[in-house]
C-alpha cells in the first residue's frame, strides 16, 4: 500500500513580548506568520495593570495627581493637567492666569519631550541607532528644566487642583528661551538625519495605512488620527486653559501610513515650540494658586474632561459623591484606543513591519493597562 | 627542511591569531569610540586610558560567563555552528597580503580561494539558527541563508571586474597593477557594488537583517552566550575587517602610496583599511535597516544587474582598448543615474508630500 504523504506547511506562531525590545514596555503580540508574512496577530495587554482607576477611589483628590503621573509616564504634565482640570471643573474653580500659562508651557514642553522619545525609539524600531541618542540629548534639556521647576525629572506631581504647586524659578523665562533655541537646532538635526532617509522612507511609506473612516471607527485620536487627514485637535476644537489665545497650526497628513504619523509628530514639535514662545510673551505676573480649602471636596456630581495629550485625546470621567475622595474615576486612554486597529494594520505585513507599525502608533503601556 | 616549513607555518598561524585578536579588539574600541563621537557622546572612558581596555574587559567578561545551552537545542550543531562561522573567516587570511612579502601563502588563485572559503560561513549561521530551537533564531537563520547567498553573487561579480582589469587572481598582481592608478578611479561602480554587497555579506547596518535586534532580537545568535557568542562576535568583526581589507587591496591600491619606501607597506594597508572600516561604521550610525523583501529586491534587481553591467563595460573597454578613463566616466555616470533615480522615486515625492501637508495645516489656520 502506498500512502501519499501530503507536505503541509503550517503557520509559525511567534510570540513577541512581553519582553521584547520592540514592544515598548510589556506588551505582547502573538503573531501567526507564514514565512515572513504576518497572517494574524493577537495582542495581549494587562502586564502593567496596577488598578489605577480603582486606586483613585481610595485617595484624596490631591493624591490622585500622583497616580495620573504614572499613567502615561512619558507625558506626566499632560496627565496631571487633565485630572486637575476635571476636579476644578466640578468645583467651579477659576485657575489664576499665570498658573494656566505655566501649565501650558510645561505641557507643550512635555509634548516635545514625548515626541522626541517617539522619534528616538522609532528610529530604533526601524533599525537606526543614532536617532535615539540625538533625541535623548535634546530631551535631556527639557528634563533638566522640569527638574528645576518641579524638583523631579519624571512623576512631577506639580500641578494642583486650582493651580500649580509653586511659582516657577525666577530665571524660568530665560532658561526656556535658551533651551528653545537649542531644541530647534537639535530637532532640525534630527529631522535631517531620519525624515527623508531613503531606507527610512521605504520602510515606512505606505506601511500600516489606515483611512480616516476606519480610524474614527476605532476611536483613534491625536497624531494617529490627524495622520489620516482628520484635523481633530482638542486644543483647537474644545480649547482649554489658554489655548484659544494662542496661534498655532494643527499639522495634518493624508495617507495615515507610518511615515505620515512620524512626520506629523515631528511637525508638532515645531508647533509646540511656537506655542511656548507665545506663552512666554503673554504670561502675566500674579498668583499661581486659587484660594481653596485645604482638602478639596467637590460637590456631588459628575464631569468629563479631555485634553490633548501627546498621544491623543486623554479623557477623564470623574464622579463625586461630595466626599474628599472621588466616587469613580474612568480614564479614556488614547494609547489603548490606538492599539485597537492593530489587527487591521498588521495583517498581511512583514514581521519587520510589525515593529515599525507598533512603533508608529506610539503607545505607552502605563496608559494602556492603567 | 619539512620541519622548518611546518614550524614557519605554525609560527605564522600563531602570529595571525594574535594579530587578529588585536585587530578585533581595536575594531571594537574604534567602533564604540567612533560611533560615540558621531552620536554626540564620547564612548567608553572608564577602563584604561580613553577606554582602550574596554574591549579587553568585555572579552574577559564573555569568556568567564556561563555558557548556557538551551534544553531543546541540538547540542552538537549548537557547538559546531560558531566554529563553522569562525574558521572560514580565519582561513581567508592565509592568502591576504599586507605587503609584497608579508603574506602567509600567496596563491595564484587567491581571490578565488577567498570567495570559496568565505561562502562557508553561511552554513554556520543557518546551523546556529536551526539548532537553537528558538523561533527567532530560525527566522534569523533562514534570513541569513537568503541574504548571504544572494549577496555572494554581486561580490563575486565585482571581484571579477577587478580580475579582468588586472588579468590575474593573484592578490599581489592585482595590487601591483594599481601602482599608477588605483582601481577606484577606473571602476568606481565595481567598488560601490563590492562595498555594498560586502557590508551585506557581513550583516552590518543597513543590511543587519538576520541579527535584526528590534525584530528578531539577535537572530541566530539569540540563544548563544559566553564564549560561544564571543566566537560569533569575533568572526563578525574579522569578516568586517576582511571586507575593508579587500576593498583596500582591490580598489584602493593596497600598499601603494607615492614616495613612500616599501617598509611602510603594512602601515599603508592598515591605514587604508581602517578608513574603510570607519566608513562601514559610519553606515551603521546613519542608516535604518532594510526589510527582508527590500533587501532581496535590492540584491537581485539592482546590485546583480549593476555588477553585470560593470563587467560588460570593463569587457568593452578592454576589448576595444579604450582609455581607462572612459570606463571611469561610464561607471560614474551609472552611479549618478542610480542616485538620481533613487532621489526621484523616493526622496523627492516624500518631500513634495511634506510640503503639501505643511501648506494644508497653514491654510487651515488661515481659514479658521
């Protein structure tokens, strides 16, 4: 009896993460690959789950700020801002103007720092070694400034409900102006190194494209959405703090591929510098903290506040029962939503593209898992 | 008589081994320092003056480290693979000259020997990938097989161009023929093909597809540690050095330098080689990594045709006895045409796109 043996090829199941240099933290992707092609991908999250939302219910409002520092640990100030604004809105507090300007300056600088980190790690994802060192050199200037202002390089805990912890140091304006010149030069250098590099272009253009409609369906926000051509920016569409007094562009791309997302973030850095410049000119003297009771007790009610984070639209839904601690805090994390179209983006691409796509949507696992 | 020969050969081999170790240590130090300077930092500074002893410390660390073998690994193959990679990179040195006299064994078919031996190392890589019993390693091993086999062809073709010019496969003759004009001026296209394919052969950026750190975390080497990993490392750096040395010998005129007595020959070769090595390091600091399909497409659709064109042009020039500058002009023309084509198809459209995006953002602000 002759048996015909059927040669059958099966898909290789490749486990990428949670410890993998390209997953930016503890993210795990299970890839089914056929040769070098990705057939399917299954994302697994939750390795960094700390129960932040639940923890918020056991802390006083002032203490929650520290928990929000640890959500998106690349953009601490932006996270602090959103929770402070939520409590302020509930309490109807008017934040002093100087504090608002300080907040905006710090947030925009933090956006630059965050995008610089993206630039560097994206270079690494694409296999280039130098961008990350250039980016960190520039980011270091911002971190030093943050340290001078808040005493900490990360996890600042500097914003307060009703203002900021203390006034900025007397030479703040001078320092910011100095580093802005350096930053602009450094960013231009970064731009020249990577943006139009032929290999980088061929690695990123046309890869991981998503159209505007699908992006909206998946709930993408921030640079990932704007890369598809939707000019949605909370700073423009639902202005908070002093953004309505500032003049800046919202960079918009068209194809929604990896290169567009990358290019958009680089352009946003220039816009942020522009914003900081204006803030420094407009910033008035005055108090930096509203007159409040020592322990904040927002009235009974609920509120939703969102701000434009470097990664997108960060929302906080806050319910208060009138006590010193919130009844419920729900975070709408942009990184989590950015992860949603992962299957859509990765099916049919190459293994190497997976890394580039995951890098281009710029997630922070602290925010995805909370 | 025979005893003397054997003793000489043995002494040569020992000298070669010591020399190679020094070369590798110097390369590691140079790479770290040079990359550091390119990247706005200063590189190693702590161990020894200017961090000169850093590679030594690294080597000691690697040798003393526990050599872990994965439980499911094919133990035999796993042990042999590094050796299979290291031996060819060691063997090619037998015929590589540093001056007219400083060569272990000058072969008439030296270049042929070099190519034949250096191809073997791909077996070691595939073996390492397969025997590690790791999916990342298997991917890396298969990638290395595809990459090394396809980039071997342009290397051979580029070498053939030089052989046609020199009329010999003997490295001494090749260098001697460049006494007046180095072949870089005659065959810039051949140099470009050889350097690019050579960098791909040794798997360095932008062709580090099979060790791709950010994708398959080291490829075939992912399961290796300690001394075995060190052997891979050694082989990689020796191969890099060999590629640079061959560029020196084949295209940069070897030890030829005007108005310099013959004693300086090895120094001239080394200086030229280290300069070429620094160019390869410079690639590493500049370029991202290609994707595997782009790598294959580039190899088969660009490099191999170009290497054939190089050979045909060289043949025409030799047959019709045109002056040699005609070949340089044709080669340069092709290189420029390729660069322009690359610019037109890749860079220019992206720049136009970026400009249109900027204008859109600006007009949106005006409109609002």
